[in-house]
C-alpha cells in the first residue's frame, strides 16, 4: 500500500471487494455475536446476520464431525471462543445442511478482533468448504476398506519387499497363511524362504532371479510347510519397482492360499485320466450336440485319430442313418424331459461306414441357473452281442426247416437201413442156397460117389480091381477137398489171417481174374498194413464187394486198387474203374439199386470204426471209391452207444440228452443185426417222446437189460440165436416185468411166428420191411387189456 492509497483499499480496490473474492467465507462478528460484515461464501453457510450458536434453528443445522460433540456446546463454538480471546486454530470441522437441504463439510476457525488498546471489540471467523475433499477422502477410505476386506476374505497376505536391504513388511494375513506368529523379531523375508518346501525352493529362486534380471512382474506357485507340519500351496503375485538407474529396488505383492484349488485340480486330473483311459465311450456335447469332449476309447470306437476330428461333426454324423430320426425326434427330447435315458442304437464308423451297435446312455447337463446346457454320454459297444443275436435269429428262422430236413434225413436213413436189412436177409438166403447147392450138388455128390466106390471094393477080389477102385475114390476125394477148399477160400481166405491185408488183396486180385475175368492192377504200401485183424477183415470185405459191383455194373474188364497211407496217418484204400459211372444222387442213397445198398452198407460199416467213405463218379466217367480208416484200436464208443452201458447210464440218469427225454417212453431194442439196431436207434431217437433205454444183440442180454432198465416197450427180433430166440426172451421178460409191452419184429410175414410171439405175450407183430410209422404207432399205442 502506498501513501496515496486509501486505507480502506488496496491498489484502488476496496477492502470489501477483496474479501468478497477470497475462496473462503469471511465474516466479522461484533461483541453481541452479530455478523456486521460477511462475504458471499460466508453467507452461504450463515444466511442470517446472527452467529449460528445463538440461534436454536441455526444450531440444529450445525454438527461437529467429532462424534463426541453432537451438538457442540455454545461456549465451544469458534466465534464464542474468539470473543473470549481464544484463537481457534486448527479449525473445527462441521457437517452443515445448507438452505437447499444439501449436506456440506465446513472447516470453521476464528480469531479475536482487538482495538489499539488491546480490548476485544469483536472476532473474525473463516469458513472453508471441504465437501469435495471430504468426499474424495471418504471414497479413498471406502476403497481401502474394500481392498482390506477383499484381501481378508480371499485369504490374501500383503507384503512389501525392499530388495536392496532384503527387508520385508507383511500384513497379518501373510503371517496367518504361513502359520507364523506376528512380531517374533525375525526378518520376514528369511522366514518366508524358510517356510518354502525344499523341493520347490530351487524353482522359486530361479523365477525370482529371472524377475530381477528382466524386470517383469512375478507370478509363481509353491508349497509351504507350516510349523504344525501342514503342507499348503501358495500363489504369489508381485509388482516390480525400479530406481531411476533401472535397478529393482522393491516389490509389492500378495500371496493367497490355493491348496483347495490344487486339490480340486488333482482330483479333476485324476478324473480326466480315469475318463480318458476308460474302455467305454465317454463324451460331452452342447445342446446342438456338437462335441466338447470325447475320450480315447470313444475316438477309437468311431474311427477318429484325434479330438480335432470330432469338432467337425454333430450327432447327425455319428448315428447310423436309419437310427437318426428316432434319436432326434424321440430319444434326445426324452433326455431333456427326464434327465437321462438309455437305448440301443447304431453309431457309424467314420472310416469304414460300418454300423457299431452300442448301449447309449445320455444325461442332461444343467447350468448354474438350472437350465440345460448340454449332454453327457456314455456308450458300451455291443456289436458282437448283436451279431450273435442276429445269428441266433437266423438260426431260429431256419430251425424248423433244418429240423424237417434232419427228420427227412433220419427217415431216409431208416428207410435205407430197412431196405438194407431186407437186402442183407435176401443176400443171406441166397448165400445159404448157394452154399447148400455147392454142398448138395457137388461136395455131397462126390462123397456119395466115393462111398459107392468103396462099397464096390467089398466085392472086388482081384487086386487090380481094388487098386482101380481106390484110385477112383482118391480122385473123387481130391475133387471134394478142392471144392471144400474153394468154398473156404471164398468164405474167409486163410491168407488174409496168416499174411495180412496186402497178401489178401493180391489173392483177391488173382481170384477176380480167375473167376470173373477182371484184371486188377494192385498198388500197395507195406506201411499201410492195418494192425488190427478186425480192420483187415472189414477192408477186405469192402474191397471184394466193390470189385463185385464193378463186375456187375461197370461194364469194364479192368479195375485199380491202391492201399497207402494218407497225409494224416490214416489208412487209405482206393478202388477205381473207368466204366459207366453213375449219377451221384443215386449213389448218395436216394436210389434203390443193389449197388446203392452195397455202398450204403460199406459206408455204415466204415463209419462204425471211425472212418469215412468218399465217392467220385459221373455217368460215362467211371467211379472212384476212397476209404479212410484210422490206425490203431477201434475207437471206444460212448457208453450210451453200447447196449449194456446205455442201459446203465439211463439207470443212473446220465448219458446224452437225446437219450434222456423227460416223460418219454423208454424203449429197449433187441436185434442180432448191428446195422439194423443202429437204424432203429436213429429212427426212434429223433422222436421227442421216445427214449432209447438200451440195445441187446441176443436173448440173454435182452433179459438182463430189461431187469436193469425196466423199459416201457421192448422191440424184439423174433429170430435170435439158437441159445434163446425172441419168443423165449419175450416170455422171460414179461414174467419178470408184467407192465412192459413187447412188439415183435421179424423179416418174415409168417403167421406161425406171429402167433408164437402173441402167445408169449407180445402185443404186436410187425415185419422189418414195413412202414416205420407203423412201428412208432405201435410203440405209442396204449397197453391192451
């Protein structure tokens, strides 16, 4: 201020105008407490010209921020204290409601106003609006409170690390995380590193060294060992601060406990590993059924090499086209409604296009709000089971046809056996007549002639005459002996028994040339000689019968025989000719020629010892018959295939199921022809209500088996051995078992035989050449009174 200035102004600006421009409210108070002067800011706070503390209405609008001074007493108001001579500084903070009803924060201070003599003539009060500053401070405090709350709630420990002197400052949570007491005098930095698990410490140091060198933020995880022995996982996050020279001077960060997260991750990894290595198809998909996950077994099942391939497909691609409508329209909507569902369906192999049958389990996956977000699926491959079921269905579809075919085959076999039996019987009769003729017309005649010559010697006295007669008798006897020898050789060549099959075949070849002008080319291998006489006899008889067939039917004068070892070690015997040949269907047994019966008989006899017969023929191309028989003993038949053992098994409840039918008629078969018995067994065992109780080849065996097995029905051959015929066997069986029914069976339609069987107790008498249905009906017929 200059001398020329007005004392009430500064630079020509009135003092009142200067006070009006001040950024704080200023007012002058007289000794009565009235504002005698105030700028506009002060008037905003004190709109009336009275000191607020002396106006009750104003007093209610002002409250000190100090919670112990609500409201502030009158003698403590800044203006009152200044009128008493006090300087009120620092200022007192008030929360005041202005004329518009808004709350404002105000700092109020006051000083005494003195006269030149020092007397108090008033006071000067100032009021500063700090509403904005207070709001910022409150916001900062709220932010700090929220940060501390978040750190405490999240189990976060805060720390600051002075890297230069390796000193740290921790909050309480950091101590709590490490399980350490607060303030034990030890440096926190060393305490932290002492708590780290030894296995994790090297990695932690390497990570920190990299942070120090590169200046990047620090992120790491490690295990710590608490003093109580508990192991916990911590995550660390730190911010690096550098000095002006670029050196790291400090780090500020947080640690938080991730033990539960690590446990969940381990469990999840364990679950993922379990799912990934599961043998079942396991997958996840969204609501559009786009794959989100598919384990290895699932990828392998549908032909994927990687999960990336699955992302290019949806449910329409996975399912077999024929099953797709059901899945889209019915099955998946049911899963969404019910939560889960199961069905059998076909997947498609993406490489081969082949169907894969699976049991498809699909589960609805819900989100946090409870709404569906996708599907979980587990599938089990049942392709092999489906193939088996399909094969079983196909088998069932054709079962009746196969049963019918088998039944026809059995009936055909039975008819063949009946025809064969009849043929065998006729052959037997012819052979007997032939033998009788030879004995009667030749040998007996020679013997009678010799006898007559010997009778003439009684009357012959001259020695010359006796010598002549003796020579005649000798000649006759020699012829008789030769005839007998020829007959014996035809019936059973001694060379066969004494020298074996090879020698027997050579004899037979010479015999066929001599008797029938059939030249036989013979090729034999000595190693193929059968060890068993039964096998030698059977093969010899088969070859002789086959050569007779060639003489009768082939129309050739040459044949071939080869006896060798087959590659499998079996004995192989081949009889071949280049004659007329035949229709294979005829030789298969559907014809009725004598040649057919002969071949069928050979086939059955060969099969009985475990062998087989092969036929190659065609009209005009000759015939080749191959017999293959096993080396060694005749195969032991199952007990149920022999009469006594079959009966014993039936008695004990054992044996094949075909011979142990529930509630079936138990039938005992008695016949001295093995082939005929086999034919009868094959015929009857295919009937569902007939059970074969046993077989017997003679009368005494039949009586013993009937005693042991107690059959319901006995099919009895009338003509058995001389020891006990069928009539006597019937009489003895019925005497011991009156409840048993006997059906007589004979080759002869002889009324005397029939009468004798009925007198012995038989209920029926049938011929062996009759229809098989008659025999089956007689077995099933009820017992007569």
